[in-house]
């Protein structure tokens, strides 16, 4: 970082003002602590100094960085050959790197249980389940452009499908898996019908409401779902009736999840590059022009809801098998929000981006444990910062080319 | 009949509570089309600021009315400041970004602010003093009406009227409407759009904070998570009424509050939220833009 | 380096360091685990037990450990979520613990038990009260130092029928695992007794901004007593609004309410509220000793389930010492057969791991604290 | 010759306002028909009613595809009308901005192709063939409008005139009998207009009928076989370009009340 601009007087004044502003802002909450019962006040002045100092420093750094960037762009613009500065793709994301990178990632995932502890494997299984969920929601939000804030409902449908099928009919994982997917799809269509006419944020709030309704019904209709006490002792997936120790079973489940995630990537990728995928994109881009091109809006919307939900349903079955215990508390709005974050952060419509975002968002809190109670604070801040730094997500979807003849 | 009246008042109280928060949602949505998930946190921060200020003041022995006024003022000022800062940091850089980017930023902000208050103050529930005095004239009707509920009702009606007038008749209000309609055009006719958007956030947050004080004083306790749940309900109410419309937000809030109260009273509180959300779905099916929202027919 | 690359690199580095840290093993110390809600809104129920266990472990290590071996405590946060609890459990198991104190909430305990069972890790929960846990004795290594919900519900119902002589009872809950389970037991007990009628059975929505509609419903039902299953935030709101609407009906609640926070938050409305809880142990010398230690360390009074966690830690360490090993069978034998001095007096455990000697008593809030009723 | 499209008594009310008042139109196969009239006359409303974007309040729209039975189009949803053989462009360009040029055209093939979920996921040979044909045909269309070199460019990056041409190619991809163009020359420079004129003429050469809304009167007069003139939702004149040009009602509508000669 040569040519780092020196802070000017203006920069310093700006930084100082920012510091002062944050000192004012955080004054009541960070400095004063009262105990109403004891009628005592604690003044924590040290916090004020910290806030002022840190925010001023950060403000200065941000300003300098912005100035540095502006200067660099200016310099590049003045280059004699007039070539506009090519927006250079980061090394990792250049198309020609995708294949070796994918192979490397594959090897990493396959070897993971051999290298890491069961606990790490378990965490990775969870992260991979979110990869599946993220890709499923990506169909609805990223491809078809339908903002769904109640995605967790279908996840719940899948989980309870397995839970209840096991409880009442003693059915196993492998039978529950397709049924969970089908029921998820059915519920997706069920939700899809009433919301066909709704757009954008109205759609968002209705899906949110739908998600809540499903959770509340599971919570209150005890006779059906066992209410908040949930369903326990759901068996882990079996393998030809083999008896497995816990460790083996967790590793087996890990590979199962890897396979599911791979299958999801495969299918979603195929869908994306198909007649249906193009219809979804068209729907996302312009609903009216999409109809004028002879696309049945109703059918294509319902397909998106159904397929997205089917994946959530299957992920739900996996989830039930993994935790062996489910109750409605696992299916709150926050869960939907996190899955949505994965999709948007990954870059709407980008499959590789969604996979990466799911891994980051799911593993981040795990490895942020070192920060102890600051974990969620940092998590929230990271979401904001990542959005500001990369508002279009980590990766933008690759431009599809079909040029067999040329 | 008395039972009906009781439920009616209870529903109106709930509705008024939702309305105080929903107004801010609807203002922000109206002007930049963002579901500001962090808005509930403004309500929570307002309540905490009010608690801190009122406790400090009561330790110094100020009389109750003075405490109420000063606490409300402080809550409004600081929540307004938080609203301003949040917009500057988390939304303004994303104004021209894809539509969902600010939404995620808002969710992140909401998580951040909740944990900020958790760390700065406490994770536990803390008692909130009853700042609204008991009105003597309500004594005979005490079983039906309570003074804090009545105050919330009065304040929310007042605020809605004031806001409607402000937006209809003042210069700033006109600038707000112009910005909401077409930001580029507003900029061209010389409106300082940044300032108007900031002002909207400050006003909305300050309103939520006053709501926070009144509501906390009504239920007597707060913690860092109250904003989220109340925020979701208020947002639902705003959409129900037609998001972007100020009378709509209030109407939607009362419809939601009354539905919940009557559902609890005549059916079961087990399913009050199911009723609330089912009503939302039903209304939107028949009126896709909410009760008072203008159906935006897209020009072909 | 782009941002995404930075993240990837960071993740890889973190993963690597975490892995290295874990493989460095020390065989000497006896590893025991603690798992519970240390973050999120239920953290106030998980932090005091953690402090309690840490105090006991510190004390034992100060005395030179158990048979010369120091005790090492591995701590995991499950945020009271079942899906996280299974991760915590696998992490503890992978970390080589022989016994776990936890989990705090019933749901996560249910989710984690099969994992411990498979690894033959002994579990003592200080606070998971669900009667569905280990109902059929399917987990031979599960114990708890708290009375199960059905015991608590029986005490509540008994009190409402015998002492309050209520003929009409409203049973409410917070729709949660704990609260609803308790309320359902209470309801069936009342109905079976034939002495009273359940005039209202409903769940209230946690976190709602106003409960006056439910309060009016209680009033209309003509209930002579309200039984509430749930935690203190909802209880204090509910009681507050009942009193605001001039409804003086006796309010009987549970362990989740019987704590100082409830009294602090509900203020004057708390006066007269009944709640069940473990038998009063404040005169017990063990209780006094540990509470005093906590006050010295933290400067405040210990919170919920502190005594129960002290009891769990004492019972566990006693069992390890007496058994002379961390073999689960041996430890379980000691726990079943030998009494150990705890804040609740001498206790041992029955065949299903339920505590013998930790009863349930009724308390009433009077002048800002809960005092034993009978 | 049998008319390809017969519109009779088509009426559209918005609340109390009558936007179209008993419109009658006939379009013969292979004909270029222009629809003219001042702004707000109801031309685009007519387009929207014909293509199913609006549901007409009254009247009939009938399509006589050569060699196939007559079809009733009024009351059908837009995608069915497109499938039946009507394709349109929009006055304010409505491309799919974040899709490539080629993909935009390929979307147009949607109603002529059949691959379903199974085909999308497993790609049986039928689907592969269908995809290959689609790509080939769409590339040919791009070649025709001179955008072959930009096939993989995002639609939003194209210059304005190219976007207009792309919209036409996209509509052509749906395999229509009748192409409805809503002000295709709007905002174009003379050079672009000339290219457009050639394109429209060549489309006619394929045997398609074209219904054209256009304000560029020179273009209209040169291209059209038949002209309908509208004002206030009513048909005020029809005929050959020459007839319409001289029609007093048209002159009045365009130039105001008093003027008598143009």
C-alpha cells in the first residue's frame, strides 16, 4: 500500500466529529447503568472514551481508504493507453479456476471426517444442510425473484413429516425423505395459490405470516404434533440395517448430507440452464414481458414455490434425523431470515455464491465462539459490512453462454 | 356486553401500541421502500433510554410529570439519533444496490443493536416504572379502562393526526411526498433528498421511542428482545393497512389489535396469532395492496 | 486479497487451529462437561448453574482434585436449542468428557441424551424438569437434581384444592415446552381429583405487548385460582395486568417464576403470588457456604438453579470419588445408593434418576421475597 | 381472403372512463396495418386488450390461423394468446435486463418448446435436441437483427436502438401469426429508423401480419397496407394510407378543429 494518502486537516476534523457523535449516541446506554430496585447508578466513563477513540479511528481509516481508492481509479483513468480499468475478477472466481477449485473443494469435503473430529464433522453437516436450504430458497428468491420470508415453514413440514411418520407408522428415514420432499412441495403450492397476485413486499409479509402459522399450529395442536414438547428419539438414517456407533452414524450422515448437497447443486444447476430456469429469470426480470412471451405465470410461480419447498422438506427430514429431536421452537422467523441472508449474501441466483455464503454464515458463529458474548454482535455487524462491501453478494452469477456453433 | 366492552378496550390498546411502532415502518417504507427490520430496535432503545433517564432523574428526586416529559424527550432524541446513524451507516451506502441488500443489512443491524443493548445493559428483564399517572376520573371504570392504555390510545391518535397534517400541509411534508413518489425527480426540483430521508428516519425512530416509553410503562418490564416481536406485529399491521399509508398503518394496527383481542376473548389465545396472520393473508388476497393502500397497477 | 478470499483463508486458518487445539491431549485430568444456555434470552437460566459448577470444581481442585487428579471443566453453550445441543453434546463427547452437568432446558436435554447414551456419558441435569425425560428409564445414566414437572404440578394442584379451596381453576401456560407440559399435568390432576373444575385452559403468547384480553377472560370464567406454567417474564406481565384490572384471584406458579427477578420486575404486584420450588434450603450449611462464595466472587446473589447445579456437581464429584473411577456403571451405582450432602440436604437418586430428597414446596411472595408457605 | 384477426365491438372501461369504444378491426394475412392517433387515443389500450394484458369489458377478438379452426382470443390470459399466435413489443422497452441477449430471445421460444422438470434435470436426448434447436433458431434471429456479436452481452448493456430490435426478435421467437409493435421507431435516429423499416419489411416477407402503432408518419405511410385512425377510444377513419391522410376526421384529430387542409 504505497501512496497511502496522508490525512488532511479535514479528514482529522471529520474523524473527531464522528468520534464525538458516537460518544453522544452511546452515552445513555453504554455509560449509565441503573439498578432501579437499589436506586443506584453506575457511571462507566471508560466506555465513553473507548467508543470515541475507536469510532474516530475507524472513521479516519475509512476516509483514507476511500481517498486511496479514488486516487487509484483516477490514476488508472489517466493511463495513456486509455484502456478502461477492467473490473478484475478476484483470482478465485475466474471461470477457468472453477474446475480445479471445485475438485479441491470436493476433496476437502470428502476427506473432512478423516481429518477433523466428530464435533467438527457435526458442525459441517449443519452447515451443509444450510447449503441445501440456501440453494432451495435460491430457486424462489434468486431465480424467480419471489421474496419468501417464511421458508422455514417447509423445513418444519419436512422435519415433522419424518417425526410423525416415525412416531405413528415407524417409517424409516429413506421412506420419509421423498415423502418429506413431496409434502414440502404440496405446502409450497398451497402457499403459492393465494399469493399469486401479490408482489414484492406484500408477498414477503404473507409468506412470513404463513411461516408463523405453521409454527403456531405445530405449537398449539398438541394432539397432532405433540405441541411444544416435540418429538424425541427420531432415528438417524440407517444403512441396510447395519448397526452403527454414534461416531460412525454421524460420519455416515455427514456423507449423506454431502451427497444431498451435491445432488442439490447438480439439480439446481440443471434447472438454471433449462427452459424452466429461463422462464424463472424472465419472471424475476419483468413479470409482464414474461407473460407476453407466452409463459404461464401461474404455473411457473407455483413450480418455483413447489421446488424450493421440496428442498426445504427434504432438508427438514435430514434435520430431524440429525438432531433426533424436533420441536416448533426450531422453526422461527429468525431461521428464515438467516436462510435469506445466505441467498442474498451469496449473490442472488449464484450457486457457488450461495454455497460459500452458507458455509461462511454457518461456520462463522461457530468459530466466533472465541469472542464469547460478543459473538452475535459481531455476526450482526458482519452482515451489515458484507452487504455494504459487496451489495450484489459474494459472487455474481456467471453469464450463461450457449454458443455451440461458434 | 361488559365483556365485549372489555375486549374492545383491550383490542384498542393493543392496536394503539402497534400503531405507534407501525407508523415508523410505514414512513420509512413509503419513502425508500425498505422493510426496516431494525425499526423495532428503535422502540427498544427508546424504552431503555427512557428507563435510564427516568431512573437517574427519580434518584435525584424530580417530580413524576417532569420525569415523564424529560424521559420522553430523551428517548425521542436518542432513538432519533440512532435512527439517523443507522440510516447513514447501513442503508445510505446501499441506496442504489439491489433491492434485497438493504433488507439483509437491516436484519444485521437488528441483530447488532439487540446484542449491543444486551451487552451494554443486561440480558435479563428489568422492571420499568409506571410513568403514566393513574387518572382519578377513570376510577369508576377501572375494570374496563386503564389509564396507561387510554394514554397510549390518545397519543397514537394524536400522533397520527399530527403526522397526516404535517405530511399534507408543510413544506417538509410535501418534500417527503415528492421523495417518496420519485427520488430522482425530487432531486431535480431541488429537494435535499438525503436530508428528507434522514428526517424520516429520525421522526419514525423518535415516534417508536415515545411508543417504547408508553408501552414499557404499560407492561412494566423490558429487555433487549422486545423490539423484535413487537416490530414484526407492527410491520404486519402496516402491511395490512397498506404499507406507505399513514392512516393505513393506524387502521391496520387497530384491525390487528381487535382481531387478536376478540380471538382471545371468544375463541382462544392459543390461536390469537394464527387468527392475526390468517386475517392478514385473507385481506391481502382480496385487497393485494392492503386496506388503504393504492393498488399499484403497473403501466404496460 | 479480496474479501471473499480473506474469509476463506480465515476460515481455513480457524478450522486448522481449532483442530490442532483439540488434538493436544492431556490424559491426567478428569474431564467433565457443562452444557446449557449461556447466550440468548434463556442465558439467565444457564449462567448461574455454570458459576455453581465452576465454584465446586475450583474448590475440589484447590483441595488437590479427586484422588490426585484435577478436574477439568469443558463448557458448551446450547442457547437452549435442541439442534445446537446435539452439536454441544458431540463436542463434549469428542473432547473426552466422562460426565456432563446439563443441559438446562428440557428440549435440548432430550435431543442430546441419545448422544451421551451412545458414548456412555453420565448426565446430571440441574434444571430439565420435563416428565417425559427418561419416563421409561431408557437412559440409565441420566439423573437430575430437580423435581420433575408432574411432582411440581401435583404440589400446585394440591395447594389450590386443599389450601385455597378453589372450585374453579384457570390453568394458563406460555405455550412453551416447560410451561405447557406443567399445565397439562395440572389440568389432568384437577380433573381426576373431581374436586374442582378447570374453567379455562389456554396458552398465552410470549412476548405479546398486552395480556388484558386474557385477563378479561379469566375474570369472566369466574376462576378462584389461576395456575400458570411458564417463566417469570410472562408471569409478571400477566399478574401485573390482572392487578391493574382489579382482579385479585390467587396466582399459583412454578419454579420458573420463583426467583428474585420475578419479584424485582413485578414489584408490588408480586406480593401474594404463590410459586412452587425445591424445599427451602437457605438454612442448610452447604447452601450458605456456596451462596456466600458466589457473593464474594460476583458481588450479587446467585440466580436460578444455582443450588440445583451445586447439588449436581457435588453428587457427581462424590460419585467419581467413591467409585474411584469414571466408569459410568460405577458412578451410577454410587448415585443410586449413597446419599450425598447437598444444598437440599442429603439426596440420592431412584431407579429413573429422579432425586430422592429434593421435594417441592410452596412459596409465597411476601415483602419482596419468597417465603415457604407450609 | 379471410382476415387473420377480426376485432368486433371491442370495448374497455376503466371505472367510469371508456378507453375503447366498440372498436372494429380486420387484419389480413401478410398485411402491415398501422394504428395511428394522438396520444391518449387508446392505441396501447387496444394492444393490451388484444394481448390479454387487460380483460376487455365487451366485444370479440377472433383469430383465423391459416389452415386451422378459428380461435376466440378475448378473455384468454396473455400467455395463451401468445401461444395462439400474437406477439408484441412494448412502448417502454421491457427486455429482461439481466439476461443475455441470446437468453432474451430464447425465452421467446418458451411456448413453442416442451421440456418439463424431468427434461430439465435429466436432459434426455429429446430435451438436448430441443435446446440445440432453440439455440440455433435464436442465433439465426440474432443474425437477422444484427446482434449476433452481442449474443452473450447482457441486454441492459445494449444501445437503445439495439434494444428495440432485440424486443422484436424476442417477439418473433414466439412464432407468431401476427406481430404487434408498439412505437418501434420511438427515439430512434434516421439511420436506425431506416434499419427498422427494412427489418419490418423483411418480416412481412415471411408472411407475418404486423399491427403497428407509430407516430413517425413518414414511416407509417411508407410501410402500411392499411391504416386505422383512432381518437378518444373510437375508430375515426380507416383505409389505405392515402385515404386516411386525406380523411377530415384524422386531420381534425391531429391538427385541431378549424384546419381544413393539410
